[in-house]
C-alpha cells in the first residue's frame, strides 16, 4: 500500500503544482494580452479619428461646392428671367 499511496500523493502534488504554475503563467499572459489589446484599441481609435476628420473635410468641401453651384445656378436663372422680361 505504501507504493500506491506514494503514487497518488505524487499525482495530487503534481496536479496542484501544475495548477499553480498554470495560474501564474495565465496571469502573465492575461496582462500581455490586455496590454496588446489596449494598444490595438488605441491605434484603432486614432485611425478612426483620422478617417473621421478626412471624411468631415470632404463633406465640407462637397457642401461648399454644392452651395457655390446652387448660388451660381440661381444667379444664372435670375439673369435669364431678367433677360426674358427685358429688365
């Protein structure tokens, strides 16, 4: 019975040692993963802000172009009407 008891004692101690080492290593890996995720999230946020600014500039440019064309078209129509009326 001595041999069987030693085997199970070794099995239990080995299991406990494996769990402790696994927990310690997983905590380190979690911290690494968390740091990596934080960096990637920050990069993504910065990239999205840059893209948002570029889109905003393009939208403003398009809006200005449309307003300019609208005013020009409006003035051209007024000029046509005045010509037709002879004023």
